[in-house]
């Protein structure tokens, strides 16, 4: 759509756009961009994740201006941020809880994709880019957690880097290389800080690819069927900009509750004790968003196999577009998968519970069953269900399913508003 | 062109006021929210409380002999303390104030004439003038000489020659005893 606003500003924009079609691109991707008219609130979490990424980068840059990446000073510099720097407590709590919020959003986003089959042809690469973002997020979160140099920071760094010692023959050499020394120490802290600053910008780059892939075919939708014409779509602005903004306001209320009223609820108090390389805390737990992987790691009695399965539980997600053999995207039309999906949700929550508790008695049993189910779900049930299940008939089109009169007269509503 | 005409018609339409009002108020409230969110980020760049806590320095003047100059740190900046000789006090007082670039009588720059306390940062571009150590070039007025761009200060720390616009500043200080001062 050509820019028709009168005046000098518009002439300047047209001059630039002719040479560098940036405004035209925004107009195309954020304004006219045809979006399925039936998106539910589960589709808010993508934009929320993007906003959280920006919040994390901005709070992170301001924290970096006050933080000292040195084993001797790191802990004190964080305490200085909390006590002496104006609003330092707020920036740090926003960053700390922001990480939790970011993961919560991304996990909901991921499970939404699993429920509605958003990874299926032609969105396989979109899904794979999402999994890459998740892996980069986990690396970034882990390295960020090491920076305050408290007891949990130190021992998390020790335990996680030691995962690589499970690799036969060269394992210990790799770990020494990761540390830059013979234990987790100042060189480790310095490189983690450098990488913790770098990785978010790589995430930004992958997010852009994720968006390019998304806009190639547009969003999936609760019905999981393709958009067939303007009667199935609404322009992104103002319909979904407003919907996303409303979701953002609701989300900010939850986020603010944690930042201002329960800032340490999601973290471990142990991390307010300075790192002590001579003393491991009695009970080590990772942050909640890593508990399921940690539970898988602990449930396997063999060191190498445990590490392989913990990493494998994430890498398995890359294969999901091909493991799921069902031609139907949305679980709404898959009478069995609709229920099996919730088994995975329960399974992951159970793994979280297992990871949080010391490995004794029932916890161990639940951990082993839940670990087994996780892999069975993806490797056996996914391919099998596609073959066994009889999907319910799909609606002819989005508009025929969601509009009273089948959208016969509403085609015109799909056109952009003249003056929103 | 058709779009342009259409916009003019709808823009003048009275039915548009309600939407305009909603957009305007929502944008205004959103703008206030964003400004409020930016505030703590900018605020965090202010000097922190531990930095502000370093803002007073106490100095014992008893060991400083007549004619001796002492440098102490206050807020990370050098403060020059000069135990002036009677001749130096006299030359500082015998200046025609109206001839100075930054007119100030010596009496306005000291609490006790024998003790000159000034911030040792040249008012031109922030270098530290010479003159504190024995053997330093003190310049033709017997005060201080800035090596960066050649500003020359007299025995009251007033600018006499060179590019600096102002006299060396006098920090806030008070005598807490006969020979002790608290700067800041």
C-alpha cells in the first residue's frame, strides 16, 4: 500500500522508501500482514517472548555498566547494585525474574506449537529455529546465573561444565578447556560474562530468521487449516497489535508482581552466600526452568547415558516435524492426541517436581517413569498416533468455521481499515 | 489519490471523534508508562550511594610547614592545600581585582589567610597544574602552571594568563579545629 499521507514527512519517507524500502517493509509485515482471524490468546506468547528478549537485553546492558566480572569482586559488585546503585535492585530483580518470565512464555509458546501442530509442513524450519532459540536461551541463562558468583552460581557452573567430562577419553581435557584452569575460577567467570553478553544478540538474529520464516506462510491457527483468502484473515494492525498489547498489559501485571512483591520466590537463597570452592551446598537445584532436564540427567544411573538423554530431550525437539506422522495439525481434530498431549504436560511437570526434590524413594521412581515416558511420547506415540488415529473432519475454511454466516458477507472486513 | 480523498472525508466525519479520543488517551497513558519505565534505567547511572559516601575528606594540617604545599584527594579529585608565606599572602592581596579575568579578592577565597584550599583542576580542560612539588614550574606569579595549555595561576589560585576562563575553584570546607579541616 502506497503511503498516501500528505505533507513533507511523507515525501521524505517516499524518497527513502524508493531507495531503502524499510517503511514499506514495516507497512507490509506489521500493518497489512494477513493474520488468521481466529487466533486465540495462546498466540500472544510469541510477541511476548520478543518483548521479554528486549527487556532482558536492556536491563542486562544497564546491569553490565555496574557489574565487575572478577572472582574477587563479582559478588560484592552485585550487592553494590542491590544496595548502593539508584534503582539497582529494580534492574536486577527485573533481569532475574525476567529470565523466569521469558522461559515461562517460551514454554507456553512451545506447548502451543505442539498442541496445534504448528511445526508441520510448511513450518518445519520455523520450528527448528525456535528450538535453536531455546537452546541459546538455556546457554545464556546458565552463564548469566554464574555471574553473581554465589554458592549456587559456582556449583551450577561446576556441575554443568562437568557434564562434558562424561565424554569418553577427551572429556576431562574438554572440561579443563571450558574452565581455562583446573577448577571453575576467574577465567571461567570472565569468558561466561563475555558470552552472556554476546549470545542475546545472536538470539536476536535467530529471532529475525524465525520471523522471516513465520511471515512466509503466516501464523498457524487453532483450527490448523490454511488461510484460503481474505475472508479468513484480518490485517495485523489494528486487530492483533491491540490484542498483543492487551496481553502484554496482563503479562506485565504478573511480571511486576514477582519483581516488586516476590523477587526471590523463584530463586535459591543459597546464591546470596559468596562462592566457596571448598564447600558444596547440601542441596543443589537449578532454576525451575531447567529442572526437567536436570531430573532426566539424575534419573539415569549411568553418567554418559544420563548426559546424552538430558541433551537428547532438547535435541529431540528438532525431529518433531518428522516424528509426528499425522496429516492434521490441530489437536482439536485429533481425538486421541488431544489427550496424549496433556500426558506430556503432566510428564514435564512431574519431571520438574523430581528435579526439585532430593533423589530419594518415590522421587527416583517417578523420575525414571517420567523420563521413560518423555522419550516414548516423542519416539513411539508421535509416529504411531499418526497412523492409528482417525482425525475428525476438518472445516472447509477458517471463515466457515468461525463466522455465523460462513463469512459470505464478511470478506470486506478482511481489507485494511482506511483510518484506524 | 482515491485513498487520499477517502481519508479527508472520514477525517472530517464527526463519527471519528470517539476513536480519535481513544487513540489519543491510550497513547498518552502509554507514553507516561514508558517514561516511568525509562526513569529507573537513567537513574541507575547516577553516582551510587557508595560513591557519594566518599564525598567528605578530613585533613590534619598540623604537619604542614609554612611554604609547604599538600595535595589531598576529595571525590577523586586533587585538592591543593597551600600553607602560604606572609609574602605570598601579601602579593595575593595586593592585586587590582578589577584587572583580573575572574575578579575575586584573595579574602573571598580563604577562611584563614595562611591556608589556601583549592581544587587542583585547571578550569580550562581539566588537567592538574604543576606547582605542588618542589622544583615544579610555578609560573611567573608564583602560584601554579598548567602544562597542558599554559594557564598560569597566582598565589591565590586565580587565573592570570592563558586560556583558562576561571580561577581554581574553592571547595566547600570548614575548620573543625585550629589545624584540621573537613572538605565537602
